[in-house]
């Protein structure tokens, strides 16, 4: 499978703490993206990091990418109750048609306790 | 407002009764895709389309059909639904080649096949 794998599957923290989620994958990628999903709703794009980048920031989000270890991490600093959601990593892999399809992991369920 | 819409949002049907889930985007995106989401399996791609009249199979295409006659619409067709197609379905679109940039997701269609 070309899907990524998130770790942990579930994470529960207190408001104000930092949350770290990890993603591992198996093949060469063009980029890696993180998405957020509130319960049963559509996914919302958070951040994209290209294969030649090592770190990227967006507000309270910090993403790292280590292509030698085929892994990425998403750090949410100073978490809020509103950050409670499922977080998915998605790897962009080219196929023979030239498409750059996304392969999603199974997600980390984050619960931030007020 | 830029968005991806899906209809219906909820559908309960019986085995063998043909159904269509519509997807429409108003962002003039070239790439559109269908995913299904099942507990413990994450999101898996069913079909994708890189442009009008161009469609290709994703990871789990069996039992599904799609068409792309217009740029904005990408309907998902289940000719003879079966209970194992009970799932949460998402349509997504992006400007160019799928994972090259942000994918925008619809709100989801929850399908139950009895």
C-alpha cells in the first residue's frame, strides 16, 4: 500500500499543551500534506511540504519532513479545544499518467481537553 | 464562495438499486477525485480525473463508475450497489494535478446500502 501511517492513532492532551503527530510512508514522494477533519465532515488542507523542504510553519503549526527516514511530523503548539479533530497525512505520488495522486493515512484522533 | 458540493448528503438504499452521487466545483479546477472513508482504513481513492473526458482508476474502483463531461461536474455512479459499499464518500478537486497543490473537499455523502 502507498498509504502513510500516522502515529499515535489517538492523542489526548490538556489545552495549552503541544501536540505532536507522526507520519511514516514507504515510497518516494513529491510532497506531503496534512489535513484536518472535524467529525464526519470534509477534510481541510492545513499545510504542504515539498520533498526538498525540511521544515515549514503556518501559524501554530510546524511540519517537518525527513525523506531519508520517510517520515514527517506535525506539531500543534499551544493547543486549543477547537483543535480537537482527526489529522491525516497524505503523500503525493506521481503515477504513469502524470497525475500526482494523494494517498491518505488512517489519521490521528486528537482530543484537547479544556 | 469557492466550494465543492455533493448531493445527496445522506442516502439509504437497497442492494442493486442504481444511484448517482453528484459532485460539482466552482473553482475551474482541472483535477477531481472521489474517495471513500471507512473506519480504520483512512481515505482511499476510487477514481480521479485530470480533465474533461479523462478519468482513471484509483485504489478501489471496483463497483463504481464516473464520468467527466464538463469541467465542473464529476458524478459517482454505483450501478448495482452492495452492502460493502456502505461508506462515507468525499469528492475533492484541485487546480492541476491532484497532489501538486491543495485539494478542496466536499462535505461528504454518507451512503448506507441495505
